[in-house]
C-alpha cells in the first residue's frame, strides 16, 4: 500500500507534482500514466525518500520511507536511471545492496535467475550493460528483499518485444501474489494489457484514478461502424438512428454511429430491409481515452518526446 | 557498512589510488631523504642539521602524499554523485546519518591501514638513503608511523564529509587545498602572532603540530583533537546537506 497525501514538489518555477493525493492498493497492478514531464518519476522519487517534497507526505505501508531501516524488504524499485556504477559489475552492485539490508548473498543468484540474467551478463561492468540488461538488473535489485510493494518507473523502456511480454507477465504475477505494484508509463497502450487500475497524471496533477475497465467504459465514444451498397437506404437508417438519439456521422461509403449498440443497429437494419456489408462495434482504444484525458495537460508536443524525461 | 566495504573494493580505481599513494610516498620520502643527506654536506659542520629521524621524513612526505589519500575520501562519495549510485545507496539506507557514518568508518579504516603501510614504506625507503645521517629507533619510528596513519584517517574522513556537503570533487578538493595549505600558509607568511595562532587552528597545521610532536603552541594531542573536531564538523555538515538536498 502506498499512500500519497497532498504531495507537492516544485523545482524553481516548475511545479512537477501539484497537490497529488492517491492511494495505491495491494493485489493489483496500478498503471501510473501521464505524458512525459507529467511528474511520475518525481512522485516515485519522493515516495522513495530521494527527493524532498515541497509539501505533503507519502507513506509506504503506513511509514515514511526515510524512517525504514532495511527498506529493501518493504519496497523494491526500478528507477529510470539504473544507479549502477559504470565500473562496478552487476553482481557486485546487487551484493552491496543485499549486504546493506541483511539480505543473504544467495538471494543475489536467485534474483538474477528470476530476471533471466546469466553469470556472464551479470559480471559485466555497469557501463557495458545494454538498456535491456540494465532494466533486468534494476528489477533484480527491486526483488532482492522480496518486498510487498514494487515501484517500476517505465520498466519496458528499451526492452525488446520479448522483454516487454516478460514484464507484463511478471508484474501480473507479482500482483497476484498480493503485492502492491505501481508501474509507470507514458504510453497508455502498454497498460491496456496489464493494469487493473490506472492513475493518470497531467502537469503534476491527478487527472484520473479508476479501474481500467471503468475508464474505458466511461468513454462515450464507443461506436458502431456500418457500411452498405445502397447509400439511400443507409441514409434512411441513419435518420432513424438519429431520431432515437444516436449521433451519426457519415464518412466515405459508410457511417459511424455513436450512442447506440451493434445489436440495435442490426435489428433496425433488418426491420427496414437495409442491406449491410459491415456492422462492427468500435471500442475506443485506451490511447484515445488517455489522450482525451490529458489533452489540456500535455506539456510537450508529440515531436519533443524525451524532453521531460530524467 | 559491509555494503560500503564491498562497494569500495569492487571498483578498480580504488586499487589504483592505493598504488599511486604508495609510489608517491616512496618517491617523496626518498627525495626528502636525499635532501636531508645533501643538507649535511656543508663545509662547516656547524651548519649541518645533523642526524634526521626517519619519522620526520615520513611526516614531511605526507605533505604531498596526503592528497592522494584525500582522494579516497573524496571519491567515496563524489563518485556516487556523478554516477547516480547515490540514489541506490540512499534507497538501501535512507538514513543519511547512517550512510555517512558507514562511509566514514570504511574510509577511516582504509586510510588508517593505508597510513600504516605508507609510513612503513616511507621509513623503509628513507632509512638506506639517509645512511649515516639517519636514525630509526624502533619505538619512536613505530609511534611516528601510527601517528601518520591517524593523521591520514582523519584527513580522509574530513575530505569525505566536505565532499558530501559540496557534492563536486573539484570544489571539495579546492576547499581542502585552501584549508590545508593556502589559507594557513598565507596567515603564517606575515609572521604576525595573532595570524599565526589563527593558522594553528586550521586542520593541516594542527595535524602537523601533532605529527611533529610539538609542545608549542599546544600539546601534540591537542593538535590531534583540533583536527578531529574539523573532521566531526565536516561530517555534520555533510549529513545535513545530504538530508536537505534531492538525491
Ligand atoms: N531535478 C529536477 N530539476 C528541475 N526540474 C525537474 C527535475 N526533475 C524533474 N523536473 C521537471 O519536473 C517535471 C516532471 O518531471 P518527471 O517527474 O520526470 O515527469 P515524468 O516522469 O512524468 O516524465 C518536468 O517538467 C521536469 O522537467
Ligand atoms: Mg519519468
């Protein structure tokens, strides 16, 4: 459980996190979403006691991170920067972490196995690690103390499709074990398959905090696409639907009907004897829902990705 | 603490620093020993400084060698800032006081051990070079070597605390250089008693009074205490800065 109360962080003029209050619950994967620069990483750094909040408070399992003596048993984290010394091997990095928290040395081998890093890769110095290997090493570090709370900042960054799939399965499993799992991403689509719940930030503020399904369902834009060979009949069908309160838009050779269902449209077409070649419900993608939500809070234009990452 | 130990030795540069310190020590003490010999070749024997204890050579050599040892204390923390590993460290041990204390113990122990080694290297190098002009009573030499080690340990930890407060290695080194040499030297230069007394309160000068076993202006042990107070102050400052700043 992560409790964030009225958390605010200002860097000079920039308010990176603005009065954020949210609770991250155990047993589910919570997607932490927002465009670059929304304040996700800063929030995570404050939860981990790295950045000092300007105001407000964050607690992990009811305690301030800075008061934890052996925090690796409480919270595991993967940050955007790996935090591995360029000249130190991955194994030595993990060993030092383990020793600082009273984790037995054999656990290092265990977590390396868990994340699929072999001895050769783990023996490389920090500077020689690929992005993907660095991410795996970071996750290994997060798992060292077998913590009930996990924070992963953009874990799929730099991973190949295999790695991405692996992360998905892995976070799922961790949540199913009853852990609190917070995974950040600037891409909604990444969360569509993993998250149970999403917390969306924009310009440092909380934009949404809801179960994923609810967020999708809440989109009114669910629509039905229809196409047919007889434009006049199709237009008549459109008029009937509009009369029932649906929103109908025509687009080249077909129509898009919002505010109705595929069943209703099909029944009506049958009743009126309109021939259809296509009748397809169109679910709004999460990405669209996300873009809509954060539309007024996007700090950077799409072309300037990376400008706000750290 | 064990973690700090692992971190220190798992980076190759630590070993290079040690090697550099040993070589610097050997070279400097050999050089000083040669100076001591040459100083005794005056035509008028009354001008000769006479027989020199190797302990003096060791103490003199530290003037230069200490900077290599300081580097150990500096890099124990500045390397964490530049590589971002400080975030890992503080995540593992959120108590800033404990992080700095662990580093201080490790840096202190290593620099003390290194000091013993360097003192021995210095003495062993200087003795044959000095020849008839040298003297190395066992008890006195051992005491001098231990004193050198204590001096280096305190200076090393002082460097650590200062670097934690100032963050950058270059800045910390500059400030150390000023504290250990430049400021006290310029205070002593005009030979005004008040200024010289102020200089005596600086860590490097206090350390030298301690190493030389002076009785003026304060007993040697007081020199050690003054130096230790500087070290404690630097650590407190470093801890405060670590707690206040974003990592
Ligand atoms: N150390 C810092 N100093 C100044 N500004 C920062 C710092 N860290 C983050 N920011 C700013 O805070 C905002 C939020 O950044 P960040 O938390 O990295 O967002 P996200 O992780 O959602 O992309 C951005 O405008 C970023 O430029
Ligand atoms: Mg980020």
